[in-house]
């Protein structure tokens, strides 16, 4: 009878050990998954913020380079906002492109010269937390984009044309 009692007790101990080992494994798996999900969420958020600031600055830089003419690019005030004004001609007609930050968005407004439209009618380019522009000299501009975390990226663009 003692043999049977020991064997039963041994099986109970083996079962409890296996069950506790499985429990430790399950808890570890859940913790690793939670930490991984948290890390993934942070990476996605940072990538989105970097995408927004970097692409907004790249967009402005390329617009300036596409329309690089002497006295054709400046920063002006419209409706109490800093606005990048880019003047251009197409088929003998004069056009103006305004790039500005309004209501949490970088916007663009393309229109014929002398045909003013309100800034609210511009097309949204990207959502940002903030955007600033500064004309350092006649041909040198600084643009800064801010993400939702308060981090910023900036570029300085030189207008190269002497036409």
C-alpha cells in the first residue's frame, strides 16, 4: 500500500511541476507580447512623425527648386500668416503658389496672379503640429516642421537662380 501511496504522490508532484512550468511559460509569453506591442507602437508613432516632418520639408524644398527664379520666391504675410510665395509663368500667364501652415495642416494654393482666394481654400498637403518659415536673406530661407511630440526638423534652402 505504501508503494501505491508514493506513486500517487509522485504523480501529483510531477503534475504540479508541469502545470507551474506551463504557467510560467504562459506568463512569460504574455509579457513578451505586451512589451513587443508597446515597442512596435512607439516605432510606428515615431515613423509617422518623422514621415510628416521630413516629407513636408522635402515638399517645400522641391517646390522652390522647381520654380527657382530671381525675385520669384519670398515669404509674405497674408491673413496674418507667414506664406511662402512662389511666382511662375505658364503659357504667357502669371501664376502664384502659396505654401503655408493653417489649421494644423501644410497647405498649398495655386492661382492666377492678381486673382486672390482665401487661404482656407488651399489644398492640404500634410498634417503637422507646427510649421514655421523665415527668410534669412534675399535668397536664403529656413523652414521648420514640428511633430506631435514637439520634435522638429529644419532645412535651409538657397535660391540659386540669378535670372
